[in-house]
């Protein structure tokens, strides 16, 4: 607990679109008790870091994200010290950023690629993770005066990661691995609020409305195996339709990523809980 009496949550070490750190107070009370927490959309791992399950299965379709998590899990301080070498004043320039971005896109060295992924995350515009059709990272330079190196947060992640298995695979395969008494927390790329809201994924594959429906069906089917599923999404008519058989909870949250500062207003979100029988 903090001095104010409010819970103190463990911060993720990555910037991430849709990071759940600021809305943990809404999510954590809705998570059922279980023997294992499964997250098929890892993102920044804010929920993983702030829960206390005996075991975890954390997956994502982004191989760069899972590679970073696995190397940090395995190496701990050795990797933290290695990654920190990229966080220098000399590397915080537009020219150097694009040189290192090119190195990231071309290297076949897993350790260097993981460290550069963290460098890009902290130096790129708004902490976005975006790729072109050739899976080349293409976010521009962010122009921060002094990008923060998250050594403390990485150390905490390394310790917690000893309870977890990290895999790179789609949500369907991950959900199929859930056994009775598992709990799934799914935080997919969100349903667009309108036709101009098209940031629906951080992998080069995207995540369309058919996949949103498939996730909802998969969640409902999982309950028949004794698995409870909690899903986050925008509160839209489409979301309420596909989650109609779940228990719904509504809350508002401020946008954290927007090209237009005037558009950082509150938006409605849903938590949909499919409980096992």
C-alpha cells in the first residue's frame, strides 16, 4: 500500500498502447480465483505483474515482445546491464535512432534484437509499436529529452517471470491450453469507436471484427471446461452484442495515445466476465 492507503501497483517496464496499469483498480477485483492466469494478449503485462496466481501462461503474436520477455526472464541483471548500454545521450538523436532502428530490423541476433526493441520502445514516438507489411518496425523518432531506462521495473519483471511461461502464438491456441480452474484475462486490440479509430493492433496482422467475435465465442466455450474468462474492450454496441452472455461492467478511462492532444478525452470501456459453471 502507498502512504495514501491506495494500492501500489507494479509498473510495466514497456510503454504500450492500451496499457492497463491505470485501470487495474477496475480489472483486478473482477478476476476470479484460480490455479493459473492465462493472458493471450500479453501487451505490457500490467495484469500479470499485479496478480498473485501460482502459475502463468503469457502469450502474444508479436515475436519481438515475447523474445524480450523470455530473455529478461532467463538473464535478469545480465540483460538489464546489456540493454542499458543503448540508453546514452549519443543514441538519443534522430540520426542515431534511425540507424539503430535499421539494425533492429536487420539483425538476427536475438539478444541484440531484444535490447533494441526496448530502446525503440523508449525512444520512439509515443511508445508505439507498429510494423509495415514486411514486419519492419517503422515508428518515427520520439524526441524525448532523456528517455527513461526502466532498470527497477525490469528487475521486478525478471523475478515475477520465474512463475511464467511465455509463448508466441495466437489467442485460439493459447485459450485451448486452459485447463479447469484456469483464469483467462484477454485484452485484445480494441474494437474501433468509429471509422477514424483504426489502431487495432500492434502486430502486422491486425485484429478485425471477425476475430473479435471469434474471441467471444472461444471465451464462452471455455466456460464449459471450467475456465473463467475476463475480456477488456471498448463499450460499443458491437461489443455488447458479442458479449451478451457475459456479466458486463462499464467504466470510463482517459485515452493515453492520440495524435491530437484535444482527443485525449474519456472513453467508455467494458469488462466482460464469462464465468465457468
